[in-house]
C-alpha cells in the first residue's frame, strides 16, 4: 500500500453513511490522507453495492457483485460490519469513537437516537468529536422529518425547472449532482470544524441539507431572479447572461461555442464568413445579443451547419475563440488531457486484477492525493480494525460474529 503523506494523515473518520453524499465526502477526505472506517450492516452493507449492473468483473470474468455505483465513492476506506441496532453493536461504535475525530452519518433526523448515537447523546462523552449529519431537509424546519433524495432536492430546489430544452419538460442533471455537492459542502465544513477544534479544543455538529445545498448552487440563476423578479426558464445548453454561449449544430454533429465577449464574437463572425454581423446594432454588445438571442441564435446555427465539427474546433482554437466538442463518456476517458491529468486510475482489487476509478481532481504540490486502498469488500477490515483500535482478540470477535453483531 502506498505511504500516506496526505494533509489529513492522523485524522480518523467513522463513516456511517450510505449511497453517495456521505460516502463521496468521506472518499475525498480519504484521498487527502484521512483514515476512513466505513461502518456497514452485516450481510447487507451499503445498499449501493447491489445498484447494478454494471458490476466489476472478477479474475474469471464473472460478476463480483461490486457495483460501479459503489466503487465510485468508496476508495481509501476500511470496511467493517457492525449491527448498530443491537446494544452490543452500538457499544462498539462508541468504543471506536474514542479513537476517532469525525463521524459522518446520513440517517433520517433522529434515526441514530434509538441507538444512543445521536449528537446530543455523544457530545458530553466526546467533546472533541466533529459530527456531520447529511439529510434531505436539515435537522430542523417543517420538512425535517421527511426522507430526502437527490432528485427530490433537484426538483424542489429549482434546478430541474431550468434544465432541459425550452419547449421540453423539466430534466434532472444526469449525475446525482446534489448528493455530490452536499458531500463537498460537508467536506469543507468538516475541515473548518477541525481547524476550529485545533484552536478552541471542542467539536461541533455539522448540519448539511440536500435542499439547502441545491438552493446554494443556483448561483447566477438564483441571483437573476432575486435581482430582477423574473423567473428563469429552460434554455437548453444556452447561457442566460451571455450570447453566444451554447451548443450549436454542425454538418456532422454539435459543438460548444463560447464567444461570450465582443472581441470573441467579432472573430467568430469573421471566421464564419459573416464579418458584418457584429455591426448590426442588435448584436453589437453582449446585452444586445442577450436581448435579441431569438434572432441571433438561428442565424449562427445557419452558419455552423455549413461545416463539420472538426472545422469549427480547429479553426476557432487558432483565433482564440473558446469552443469545445460535446464528448460522450467514452470520449472523455480517452481524451489525452484527461489521461495526462490522471483522471483515470487503476487499483488492484481483492476480487479482480484491477479496478478502474475516476481520479481526484485536486492537485497539490506538497501533499498530493494518494490512492492507498481500493473500494473494500463488505467487512473486509472488520478483524483488522477491531483488533487495532479496541484490542478485541480473535475469540471476542468470533463470539460477536456468532451473535451476528459483526
């Protein structure tokens, strides 16, 4: 296993979360050096283990039962199985907390209280603990007791109302982006709480809600409404505040044109064979182009349809007009820039020769992300962790295993 020289080396996290928001947060922190112990239910584990196909192929070519979904968010973790619903299991969690800095959980509000593992039940005993709670709607408010999922937050938080073609239905983002963003907000909060603990000596509870996170990343579209009072609608690939900045058809596909300042628009028009277009007072400046997008965009589409995508990409790059292809996922992972930046990695896996994973995008000169552990099989590290941290010997572990507690 590669050595750990990450900035979070020495920080231990108990990851009681499942699915994506919490696990993606814990994986990010694991990449940065934290020792992440993933707590899973005996015999079941994180439910995303079965969210397939696809499943990782084993050495003999048959499915291992490890889903691509699970593999995406669980590297750099050690998996142990503990039945927290049993008093003995909850007691094990408390013993592990004696050796931990952070707890991450995404149970429904109050869900851990029946096991004696709610924040208020642990605060006095573990005053330095950072307790991260990720829920659909937060720890308080009229919706707090509701279960919450990524697409619910996308719908309630407005992003679906502005995603999709203008004449089409609302569309969710193709990745569970709200789960991912909630995990990232939690990671930022967690690091801030650790910094506060370094100075003040006390932990705290972090309360992140998927709905709050969704509203937070409305950004310019949210402010467009708060500034103007006008409700944004769906624009397909178009930008609400810059024209032309969207996907355009070509003779053999589509490409992205991002000529979002006056100079870039002028150069595009010259290359496209329409040098007089910027002189039209309707299109002279970006505000003019935004107000008259319904007239301008069809004119640009007529121009871009005359040549293939490669013509536009090669020609516009030469004259400094931002543009890009619209890649399929296979194109993405074959792209030389993506490969150079090590956004595709491979790690050995207990059930396969290797597993391909998406790399960490954070590049740091002194403490780079490290890939030390592949996504674990369920309970792979139960004996290792319980012996290492709380000195449970083999006989004690076998007894707990016979009772179904681990």
